[in-house]
């Protein structure tokens, strides 16, 4: 299951494009945005850093899942596999990360302006 999910996610990330009317993103292996310290500065609190880093992993995972055709509902195990399959450094799936993935997937699915093309 994990190997198949990993292969599917990586294959889908390469040729796809996520199109949003305001700006276009070209596909590729999902890269994480800057870390909390890089984005928020050195005075970021530990709680803010943890929240930021969980959400950045969750958002990248949700986009990869959405590009691959996955929709809600998804089990906790499937979401854990997706996070681990993308090999983001220091990514340990948690309840908060899974909730963020589900929220991002719901937003992507509900927004008619977001389409996936291959």
C-alpha cells in the first residue's frame, strides 16, 4: 500500500499543474515552504513554530493528494502513509497534521476555481 501510494503521488506531482485564476503553479515534487524560523523570524515561539511546520507539511500533502485524485473521506492510516510517502524531513503524522490535511483537501475540493490538469 505504501509503495503504491508513494508511486502514485510522485507520478501525479510531476506532470500536473494546479491552476488558480490569480496565479499558476507548475508541478513538480512538492517542496515545503520555508521553516518557521525562516518565515517568521527568530523570535517565533515554540508553539507557533510547531503549528506552522505542521500546517506546511499538511498543505503540501493535501495538494499532492488532490493532484492524485484522492478525496475525503480518508482514513488516518492513509493520511499517515501519504505524509511518510512524500519524505518530508522530520515529518511525523499527528492528529493535528491529519486534521490540517483534511481541512486543506476540503477547501481544494470545494473551490471550483482549483483544477488539476495533466
